[in-house]
């Protein structure tokens, strides 16, 4: 005699071997000027050593990378000039410095590679974007070479041509 099993028990569960889609990293701030001023050769992701009020302010989207840069000193990397404005409701017992120097957290091998590139080959380190990844603030820094004025003009000309080409194709439809 066949046993009747309720339908809810016959459904199969999602396969545990199938990878889950990772949520896209949430962007906090982007340094668009860096892409205009530099040729980005290589990218690195680093953690940030932050205070509690800075994390709250970044969750509220109050961060800017516009005038910031990365400085290497004593085998460590530091983010200088990034502006994180404090929320009015936080940091009542700690004086908040919006542009304080923040330490970047990188693996030693990455730091050695960056130190070699900056000191020997004349590269510079620029922060590209600040984002959340698995609940932690990460910064993407780029190993870059500065563009000359004529390179900037060529980039702008190519971007304008792409925009004009897209406009022409839209009108042709």
C-alpha cells in the first residue's frame, strides 16, 4: 500500500553545492578625478582602521575621497586627506577629526610590492573608491602614473566622441 506524503515534504531544498550569489558591494564614495588625472595600472583592496563614529558616518554616506592620497611610511600605508564628516548625534565624548590620517590594512606582500613600485619605479597610490564588503569598509587603491596634459585632452576627446556617437545612433533609430 502506497503511503501518502504531504506535498510540503516532497519539495527539495536548494542544493548546498550551488554557490549563492554574493551581494554587490555597496559604494560609499568614489574618486572620479583619479581616473581623469592618472593611468591606473593595478588595483588593490585594503581594509581601514576606523573609529566608531567614522563607521556610523560612512553608513550615512558622509565620506569624500576627492583630495585624498595614500602615503607609505615605515612599511605601512596611510590614507591622508579623506574627509568623513561626523554625524551630529555621535562622538559626543571623543573629539572628531574629519580629515585625520587613517591606517590601511594590507598584507605584507602587497605592501612590499607597493613600496617597491612607488619608491623605485615612480608610481603613486591613489584611492579610487570606498565601499562596504561583508559589513566591513574597504578602500580600493590604485597604483598609478600621472597623466600629462595632452593625455587628459585625448581622454576627454575620446569620451566626447563616444557620447556623440551614442547620440547619433539614438537619433538614427
